[in-house]
């Protein structure tokens, strides 16, 4: 399978946050027989937040590729993140992400269902 990754989905105010993100869906549940819900490159625009939200029935992992920001963990702590950092969200946990800077942030997002 070859999939072109130039198709970007724009999401305004993601999960009640501020600003917009761009999502390049690389794999979805249709591609993986429901083993992975989503594997995507996500561009978090400057001055954008992904609102604090809960994952029911699924977990998520972020890998920071570019830029710096803050990961908001399940205890609502703002943890600084930079390229090379991995952020894990377990089933039932809540989280958010902030890019308070003037440069884009790029992350890889992997969402997978509970066993």
C-alpha cells in the first residue's frame, strides 16, 4: 500500500482548545483491522492548544518531532516537551497539549483501542 500524506485535515479548536491543528492521517482502523485507531502526523499551529480531554476505551501516545510546548498530563500538570519526548496517555486518562510559541510543533500521534 502507498498512501500520499499530503492530504491535511484542519481541525479548529481541537477538543475545545484554541487555534487549529493539521492532521495527516497515515493509518486508520480500516487499514489495521481495528488494531490501531489512528496513526497520524499532527501539526500544532503557533499559539494553539489541544483541549484537555479523556480517552475512553483507547490509549494514545505522542512523539514530539519538532518544536516545543507543554503536555498536560492526567494530574493537569504542564510538563515541558521537546523533540524526542514521548507522551503516553493510558485508557481512561485525560490530557492536553499546548504550543504557546510562534513556531509550529509537529508530533506523531498513535491512538489504539483497549485490549
